[in-house]
C-alpha cells in the first residue's frame, strides 16, 4: 500500500469533525474485516488526544447500524477500550478449522456452541494479558501462532500484519489482500470527502 496515500488520508481525516474522524479511522483500520477477507481486527481507542474512547461510546450504535460489523469489547480501562471487530462468517470459518479448534481445545477453550462462546473465553483471558491465541481470531495461520508461542524472541523472516516465521509467500498474498481492502476504503472515503 502506498505510504503517500495513507499519509494523504490521515491528513484529510485529521481535519474532520470528531464523529467523521472516528468513522473514517475505523473504516481504514477494519476494512479487511468489513470485506470479509480478515476474520477480525483488534483496535484500541484511547481517551487521550481526540478521546476516541468517548467518541466510540457515543457513536458506536450508529456506526454498527450503518456498517453491520460485529464487535466485542475485550478490555476497558480508564485510559482506553480494546475492541475486536469481527466478520461473523469469516471468524466462524477460522474458529471451526480443524487445526485451530484442536489448538484452542488444548489451551482451555471448552464451549464450541457458537462464536460468542469463543469470544467470551478470549475476553476472560484478555483481562491479564493479550493471549497468544488472539492470532487465530485475527486470521493468522496456526503454524505462525505456534511458532511465536514456542519462541517469541525468534527472528521472523518477514513482518507485515503479523510476524512471519514459515510461509512468506502465503503471508505476502494475504497482506496484499488486506492492503487492497484498505486502499479501496481510503479511495472511497477520499472520493466522498474531496468530491474527486
């Protein structure tokens, strides 16, 4: 993705009023999830600066009604809220993948009735620290998640949306898909904003 395009986008949205800024920032961050090419995206909204945490509290119902995205607030503190936005079908596909399900069973997931049961377990594990299995929820291949868990200090062979330890071609292809979603979202928002 072009850094110049992202910089232009950030400059344009920084000049927007708060609600439009929040929406435009979230649309950029979660574009691959909105498109269904990424099962979920994690976003932390801070109380500092534009106080996106407060703006989210104020406008989340409207945002969710417009963009039809699912979410769960994984953690809330006095300084920020960490939210997992998810595409239900894409998330179910990765959660019920045979290898992912086996891994989640090994680390203590027991209720497999629906994606909400997985999400509530993830939220409970998120209280103390960001659990490694979040990679599964984010669409990171299981072999990459396991490689990171086995040796977090191991040098990766590539870094993009995640640290790649094994299959660089597969990862780059996925990163390109995510970048295309974000680029399309940027162009759509800029077209509306600048009447290009």
